[in-house]
């Protein structure tokens, strides 16, 4: 039946959090990711969303701020799952995986994050035994300084993740 999704075809977006600004406002990265997830929903590419991210810099949690954006975009409450404990990318994936398994939603997982973050997400997912796809919103315009800082930071994080993977492999 066209328009209906069979159980084996179910797709869930795992939307990774980013900074919440003072006053509970979404940072540009948080807004960009949430809006991209809404677009995936509207296009019928996903059936549910896990919004992942704790309260870190300012209240409320990253997940709660994304939920407001998703609801405003027409995503129904029953399609939203909030994971509000994760404080970094590895926790986003690990804690969301547990939530998805508990709810029987561990089908196809599409991680929504910025493109520069995708390679590290894939590395962590692989280490956790997860098969994921990454879907990214259009990259924002960044100055050379901003891009250098962002990609440099991510490069260092990839090296740390590679080291963790090596250490984990030795303990198997």
C-alpha cells in the first residue's frame, strides 16, 4: 500500500543536540539539525525521532528545545522521543540506542548532524555495533577562521575516537 510504511521499513531519525543559548533559544547548529529532521519527517523519510541532548549550558535540555521546533514543524508528539541525559556524541548514540531498543524502534537509524560531524558519528556507531546513515542539513556559511576552528576541533575528536577504538579492540 502506497504511503504506508511496513514495520521492516521503519526509519527513525536520531537528532544530535548542540548548544542551547541563554533564554532557552536554539543555537544555529541546534536549529539547523532540528529543522532538517522536520524536513525529513515532512518528506516521509522517517517515522519517528529521537531528540538527544542534556541540559548543559542553559536550560532547558537540548532535546526539549528541539522538540519545540519539531512540534512547530508539524511533527506529532507520538513521533518524538526525548533522550535528555547525553552530554556528548558517544552518549547521544549509546543512550539513544538503549531507548530505541526498549521501544522496539531499532530499525533503520538516520543520524541528523552537521556534515563535518558525520565521520566521527560513523566511527562511534561502528564501535557501538550500530549501523547508521548520516543526513546533514546544508552547511552554513562560515568564515575561514570559523571553518578552520570547527574542522580542526572535529579532527582532534576523530583522533581521540580512533584511539578509543584501538583501545577497545585490544580489550576484546
